C-alpha cells in the first residue's frame, strides 16, 4: 500500500510539473490610451478558452496562460476590444482606445475611479490643461464657468485671497456651505485659516501646475461615500504622477501684468471742481446756512464754508494703485519603467496686486513615486510642499484701508508736503504714509503627503492602505508704527501663530467580479475603514510702546505687553464605508454606497450617523435597436438619491463649557477675575443631543453625444433638501444664555443644469469648437425655530430665499421738491419723504443669482489655437453698506468725497432724476432701502488665449519634443446691466455685500512651454 501511495504521489508530482511546464505567467498593466491612467475591471481572457481574469484598481493583472494559449483578448466597456499575441513575453502592457460608440473615459471618483458607462452620478471633470496656465494663485479660482452648478466667486483681488465655492446652492445657514476638498485621497482643511490677515486661502499653497485632474461630485451617488462631510459636494483633486517610458522634462515660464478689471466712469470719485460745485450747492440749499451766502457762486461758498484748496486735485486711486507684475516658472520631470514610475516638480509663483504693498510669493515642490515590489505588492508615496508669503493692506472700514482712502479722501488734499515729506493729515489716513510705516505679513508653510501600499490577494481582490497628512503652519505679523496711523504716538505689534495638523488613515478592500469573464455581468465592490484627526494649535502676543524706527517691529521690542493667549482644539472622525456597482452588458447599472460616521463634534447620544446613496443608469446606446443608429454615440439616463451630512461647525458646540479668566457669551466678554484671584463661569450651554445637518439630494440626468461626438449634451434636474439645520434657538434670559444651538430648521435647493459642447466645423487641420452652460437654482427656507429672523440686511423667513433683503422700498425722487421718497408699506400705494415712516418689508430682491454659466469657443489650425471663455451671472442684487458715505445727498459733503452719480442730483422743479437735491446735513436719502441695492448682472471675458505650437520638424533639430508660445488674458472685458454699479460685480461674493476689498484684476501674461 505504501508502494502504491508513493507511485501515486510521484505520478501527481510529474503531472504537476508537466502542467507548470506547459503554462506560463503573464502580467502587465492596462491603461487608457489617451490619459495613461490604469483601467480597473478590464477582462483579460485567453482567446478560445474560459481562462481569464480582471484588472485591479490600478489596471494591473496577472494570468496563468495554458500551453495552447497564444493570444490575450482585452475587453472593457466603452473601449475597443484588443487582441495581443503572447509570444515569449512575460509582461504585456496594453493601452485601450475609446470606442466612440460607447464614449467611455476614466472618471476619478470617491476612493477610486470608474468610467462613463458605469457612472450613475452627476460628475464633472476638469483637465490639467484648463487650469495649469491660468495666472491665479489657487486652482479654485480657475473653476469659474467650467463646471455646471458650481458657483465660484472671489470677492477680493488680493493675491492669495480666499475663494467662495458653492455647489448647487447654499446648503446651510450657520454650518459650512463649502465643499469638501480631497487631495490624492486626503480630506484637507480648506478656506481662510488665517486669524489676522485680511484674506488668505489654504488652497493657494497648492501649485495648479501639479494637478492632473479635478473631479466635482455633485449628487448623492457621487458624493455620499464621504458621508457626514459631503452635504455641499466634494472636489477631488488628483496630482500628476509618473508613467512608464522615456524620461521627459517640462519647463514652463510666464510673465505679465495686471490692473483692475472693472471701472465705471459714472461712479468715479469727484474732482476738486465738482466737489466745490456740490458743496456750495449743499450749503445754499440749507435753510439755516444758505441765506448767509446768498448771491455768491457755489465755488466760493464751498471754499469759504469748508476751506477747500481749489489748486489741488488729487486722484487718490492713482496714488494707491500700481500695475501688478505676475510671473511663474515650473520645472518637472517624469518617467519610469514597468516597476517604478516617478514625477518630480518645482515651481515659483509671484503676483503683485493692483494696490501697492499687495503681493503673494510661493515656492513649491512635489514628488510622486510608485514602485512594484512584486507582481502583487505595490507601494507609493507622494508629497507636495510649499512656502508662501503674503502681504496686503486692510479692507472694510479701517482708516488704514487704501481702497477706502481712495474713495473717501477729498481731492483737494495733497499726499505730499511742499518739501516732499508725507502730508500727515488727521481723520482719514494718508495711505502712502501707511504703506511706508505699517506692515501686515503672513508666512504659510503647507504640506500634503501620503504613503500607500496595495497587495493583490487574487487577480480580482486587492487590499490597499494609505496614510496621509495635511499640514498648515501660519505665522502672521502686523506692525502699526508710532509715527502715524492706528499706532500713532504708541506703536503696536501683533504676532499670531497657527498650526493645523490633519492625518487620515484609509484601509480598503477592492473586489471586481466578471461573472462569466465576458463583461455580461460585472460587479465592483469596495469596503473599508477610515480614521481622521485634525489638530489646531494657536498662540498670539501683542505689545505696545515702540521706538520711532520702522525697522524695529518685533513684538519683543515693545515696552508694554498687552496680551499673550493661546488655544488648542481637535476633532476626529471614525468611519466604515462600502461602495459598489453592478453592470449588465454595459446597459444597466445599479450603484450604491453606505458610510457610518462617528464624529467628536457631536454628543454621545448622536455621535454616529448613517449615510447612503442609491443610483441607477440606463446606457440606451448599448441597446441593439440604438447601436445600429450611426449618429448616436451616447444616450444615457441616470438617477440617484441618498443622504449625506454636514459637520462643518465648531469642535465643541455640543459641550457645556466653562471659561476661566474671561467668559464670552454671545460675543460679549466678561472679566471673571476677582481681587487678583482666578474665577470661572459657564460660557456655553451646550446640547448633548446635537447631531448632523442632513442633506437629501435627488438627481435625474441625461448624457448624450451625437455625430462622432461632435455634439454632446448633459442635463440635470436636482432637488436638494436639507433638514436638521443647526440654528440658535432663543432662551429666556433668566437662564443666563440668550440661545442654544439645536437641529431645528430646514432648507431646499432645486434647479437645473444644462451644458452643450459642439464642433460645428472639422475640416482637415481646422477645428472649431463651441460650448455653453447654464445653471439655475432656487433656494427656499422650509422650517425655522421662529417664524422669521432678521439678520440685517436679510430676513430669514419660511418660503423665502435665505438671502432675501429686508428693508424699506425706494420710490424715487419727488420731481417737484427734489425730496427722496419711500413707500410706506409693502402695498406700494402711498409714498413718504420721511424715511422713519417707511415700513421694512420683505423685498423681491436677493443676493442669490437666479442663474449663471458660461459660453466659449476654441478655434485651432495646425499649431495655432485660439480659446475664449465668457462667464455670466444674473438675477442677484449687491448691498453696499458704505453707500451712505459716498452717496450722502449732502450729509457728508466736506468730510468724504462723493461718487460722480451725485452730479445727477435734482436741481429745479420738474427735474426727473433718481438723485435727491443736495442739502448740507442731508435728507436721509442715504438710509437703508432698496436704493442701495445694485443689480449684479454681468458678463465677463473670463479667459482668452492665443497659442502657437512650433512644428515638430523644427524643434527636433534641437532635441525638443514640444515648444508652445502663448499670450493669455483673464477678466479682460466686463459688461454690467447696471450703468451705475460702482464696484466689481463679483465684489459682493456669495453674500452679496461689498467690503472695500482690493479690486479683482485683469491680467495679461506671455508664456512658453518647453518639453524635452
């Protein structure tokens, strides 16, 4: 028996040895022919057999091929099938081309990628070419007009300033309405992280030239996998990585200049002669002072009454402004082989604002490495690091704000004395002296990096682990000289240190199952665990009493310490997640996601929440009755619904808190120290039951392409309901607190998005493309803790837009008397010239645009290309909180300069005008009413470029692969509906309120791209 067993074992060993000898192992990577990205779920089959496998998430595969196998067949929905002879090769890398009939491309989504066939969500992608040459400090500024449903507004032209992004409307009243940003799989801290700087942007530390693509996830099917942070959409950024092949080097250089983008001659500041005219008239119209100047010319009256100097005529904007210089240089190299790929880059960016002392400089570098340790084990790392320096003046109503000075200072005041020294006048400050004596600087160190590894357990089963960090370090310094200005006779120095350290650890299992190895039934699944912790640390010092030497500005020099404070906070998330889809013959797709989030921002009772999505799509173009219609390339219908959340609130809002030393309740500080002893008191009531705001988006859409993709159309309708809004609920004052935070409100955003791209002409080397998009959104409050809440100049009221203006309604000017008129109530049947008798009403005007979008064209012929993109917005109104000072009707004449619109004032009975008569002391014409609301409708040439790519035959002689020359302009032309709009139509930002920010610039740059 033992002998028989030995014979059997020997026979089995021989058969196994023969089988191994008759088969071979073939591996490789399958990529998209156009993008070079790996394709997951590609079927790899030995021709004429049932032996096969599917590629993993990065496009890699390993297959044991039997002896009689001579050819591998690669099949992927949306791509042309490809047959490749095996021969003696052990490694077969294959690039698949898109099947125009199926119109498929790789789409980077949450925690992986998909393609247009399998996608069920509302997703928009922006490629590197759309953002890498735009002369802006951060990539979010380049998104304007490129994504339907995404509103991108920059209220300030300060280089490095924050940008406001809203996807499908404003989703919250008190919590964040900004999207979640994910860089190479790492959710990051975004927005303005500074505490003393006028405006800063955490994203400005990322070099746009390091970005490969940006994906905007808008609906539940696309975004809900990010759970409690996806209520306002998700923006996924993928940076550039290396590719196998010859090592390449790229160098880009760009230089240019900028000036303010918008100027309205109708609303410019007055000249000295115009000021004398108006001031004299205002005095003569005054019932008390006018008779004393009877018979005198208006000019003489003004000189006598106010002491104007008629021989000085200063244009204060010319004094404070400059032609800003812009330059950037980027150098990168990438390459690799089958095992190792790399990408290295370095860049320098510098931009001056349109106002003196406004500047931003950034040095950046990145590295991306991927190495295949074996056919199954791959590791990688990427790191982006930058150091930025930003300087800039104040905004708002500060006397040190140069924009305020350029508008408020009267033209009869000179900036210099006769001996060339600064004219150090009182009241408002001389901005040139402020530039020379004071400073406000910020230094920002930013780093985003990760290490990752993946192991292929089976050809269609893989585990991955990634640990990423997001680091922000801000050092802010402000100095106010004792020589002049806010620090006069004393001097102040402020130093703020802020640090954000955020880490994320993600562990995932990926499984792809092609049931019959023929792409009939294909399922992809992903599940995992993720943990995140973000830590915040800050300190600040303030000292005073400085020497009269503007070179000695460190806080340690100050003789009198004023404050020394610091704080630290953190928040954590712990999550389990799953996402998957099932595709049948590329026709029908069902997708779903689930995430359970736990957050430290909420109490123990509601710390965990469940978020999910379901989506389905029908690729009608894959049906036999449509596949035979040659002019239809894509016809896809999709729908999705789900629940995601919003945790964008303070870290400890749910906790009852005590304060020591000083308590702050509703923004009022109370000193708790008594007789030199430390005291404490409750400072926050807290709410143990506090939980997430919940967002429930519904979306239906259609994607179409015709005539060999020369016409493509995407349309969506969405209904986004937000419940459990985090709002302050009033309390009895006897409790010691005016209110507490609770989940009590609800809001709805609904709208449509439509985009069309077409190629009307394609003849030989000549190509003409056009595009158009429009987004319309309606916002409505559906529930509140109270019937209505007034937050001037808005009212929060059920049934109204969140940003509806609440104020008296302007009725014009009485043509008989020149008096201002207002309607007494909402019926608008009776007017009054007494503002105090006018009723505050819910107006029909809001700060929310009714619609916005873009249209553009691209014309190319051989190496020559022309591209233009226009952006438009309409239906919103902008509120000017400083209107009363610059359009005062005579109230501030002699104190502040006025706008040229005041020249159109009423003068004689019968005059028809919208500007009341000028009276010294005023007629309350400047009081809050719809008169100070301006239409925000505009069209802007957002981006235009002309480029020429040198012929290959010419540049090959000097061993170059690419040379491209270009000239580019941004914001070159602006058209507004309101002829009397005094400020840039984007100046109000999302909130619709101006704040004397530096003007948005128009920029012209010249550049070159060189490839080796």
